[in-house]
C-alpha cells in the first residue's frame, strides 16, 4: 500500500515537473524582446514582447488550428493581422481588442469573399 | 349451499388437493395482476430496460471505435495534414463526442461578440454544451449556451455551428472547431 502511494506521488511529481518544463518561455526573451511562449493547452505565441506583454509583430497558434499573424498591443490582437481558421477560411484586415474591427476581407475556404467594414466580429452591411 | 358443502365432502382427497392447488395458483395470479395494476410499469419497465441495454451496447461500440482512432486532430474536410474522417466515422465520432474545450468556444466567439462578452464577465462559465448529429443534413452540429445570470446579467446567448474538427485523446473525443460563419 505504501509503495503504491509512493508511486502515485512520485508519478504526480514527475508529470508536474514535465508539464512545468514544457510551458512558459521556451525560446528567446519573453520579457522585452523576441521570444516564444508555450501555454499549458499548447497554444504558442512567437513574436515581440514589451514589459512581459505580447506587443508588436507576432504569431499566435492555437492547438485547434486557429493561427493569427500580425500586430499585437497589450497582448491583444490589435492593428493589422490575418487570422487563419482551422478549415482554411481567413480574415485579413484590421483588428481591435481581439476582434475584427475596421476594414477587412473575410475569405471562406471555398473562395467566397466578403470585403468591407467589420465591427466586433460582425460585418457592417 | 348445504348441498354443495356435502358434495365437496364426498370428493376424494386427491381431487380436493388438486382443487386447492388450482385455487392457490389462481390466487397468486390474481395477486400479481392486482399488484401490476397498482404499481404498473411492468411493460414500461421492460421497454426502458431494453432501451438502456441498447444504449449501453451503442456506447460500448462507440468507445471501441474511439479507442481505435489515431490520437490528434480529426477533421471532416480536405486540405490539412490532419486525419480525415470518412463519412461513417464522422457520424460515429459526432455521436460519441460530448466535450467542447475552451479554445473551440473562444474560436466560435470570434463571430459572436455578445457571447464573448458574457463569457468574459461570467468567469468563463458555460451553461450548456451540445453535440448533435443531424440525420436530414448529414452534418454534425455543436454549440453552447452562455448566460450572465451568475453576475446579474439577465441575458443568455446560444452559439452553434457545424462541428468540423475533433480532438481524439485516445480516451475521448472533443469538438475542436465549430464553424459558425
């Protein structure tokens, strides 16, 4: 019984250490400069950092296939950027506060396009 | 009355015993008939048990299928390096999937700002998730409901769309991409 308990505790410790080692700043400088950060859910950000925040040009890749390449401000998608959806659809244009805001083009995976002004993720007719 | 009493007495012992046995059997049947009428559910219970058995058998079949799938991202569309599901597998995976992880919810919220707002203010709480196979459209639909009830916002938003990709962990499957645009 004691051996089993010891084995469980030891396994938990090892897995916690392994998880801790696989997340966080993996390359470069994630305080001020250029670096790569890996989150616990395998989301990654590689790009510029200012005062420990994503700021400048960078690429954020989600494990489920969303990829944002473009400008970041205060860790949010802000400025000009392109979002690739998992099915191949894209939105290229202006972003504010993490949403499609401003001028941009949404392209569906079948090639159909919608171009114009977007506000908080909605197309303005 | 007296005559029938006397005629009963004149019967032989084995006949009397047989009559008694038949009487007891009839009494038992009547008792069960009355009890069944009072508590009902006899046929209903059998039907329910059959449905449950079928459900368990179906679940076992789906679990077997899930454990046979490759671990990683499974998609229902072309154009990626991920494992492409056949039509049959797509339906089976859809029916076996119950979980929707946070990134899939966040992705769907890109196209629904109000859902994002409520999801943010309520502390990332989801009221309800659903994954359903649509027999008519032959498609898998998934979605979730967010509400601000826990923070005093009397508003509920339902987000739904086609579930086009899944994550197979080897133990279960999760919706990975909800196309709500």
